[in-house]
C-alpha cells in the first residue's frame, strides 16, 4: 500500500468529517442482475459462489475508492486485496475462508476450493484467522443464500475499522434473475455516488465473466 495524497484529494474535508464518528459506515442494499452469470455457471458446471466472489475481487481492484483504507488516521491506497468470506460449516455454524485474487477464474477456482476445504477442517479461531483478521488488505464478504433480503445491518466492534468494505450476497431469485447485495462502506472514504459507481463496475464484471 502507499500513502494517499490527502492535500490534493477532493474529499479531504469529508474524510476529516466522518473519520471519528462512533459508527462511520453507511449501508446500501440493491438488487444486482446475476441472470447471465448464474446461467453461465450452470451450463459450464462452475461454482456460482466462486464466480461472484472472483468478480467482486476483480471489481474492487478496478475501482480505486474501494481500495482505500484508514491507518493512523490517514488514508492509504492498497495495491491488492484479499477476501475474508463467511462460509457455512458443519452443525449450522460458520468459518472464515481467506481468498486471494487470481488473474484467471480457473486459478481462482482451484485456490478457493483448497482454501474452503482446509478452513472447514479447522476451528473458527484457526491459524489463518489469527494471521489474517484485523489486517487492512481485506474485504469482508458474507453469503446468505437462504434470504431474499431488502435490508441488512452488521455487528460492529469498538475496534479500529480500517475502512474495510463489507459485502453481503443474498438468495438468487430465479424468477427475476437478480440477487440482493448489501454494501457497507466507511463514509470517510466513499459516498453514495461511489457505491453506485462500484456496483456498475461489479455488474460489468458479472457480465464480462460470461464473455471471457
């Protein structure tokens, strides 16, 4: 990562305004068009779950505001991010899988399958958890394939948030071809317009996946 130029940033005053809020995140819930992605994965025998995680990582790397973090009360720009993904484990509990970005989906699918298998063989507080959680170069992703939600709120700790964005994907609706997506971002780093632009980038990543 590298320091972000606070002096020339058009949002410097906005950054200062929101950075010390007790709860500086805001949430937007939308419905993203996943029809093509779902059908493509189905016909190609690919994991739909892995595909939209891959697309989300790709979209984050393509849109600079999502790559910003807050360290020592200053903005920093990441060169790359990893995904901390909540996955269903045995006994209806969950674990965290940590997925790295890959240049191709074929590479990512192999990597993600290996990571998921290993994570599900270990406790929640695994070595990977201890080594990874709390680091800035993450995005947080939760998956709720059982719920077609229209609103969402997260549990928040009193610790330093670092400005990590949080994404929640809901149940794919076969009748509409859409799925709910909840996006939480730190208001010091992004506004509603930035979220809207990111969702457009993500939608393009979904659509481009089917043409790759």
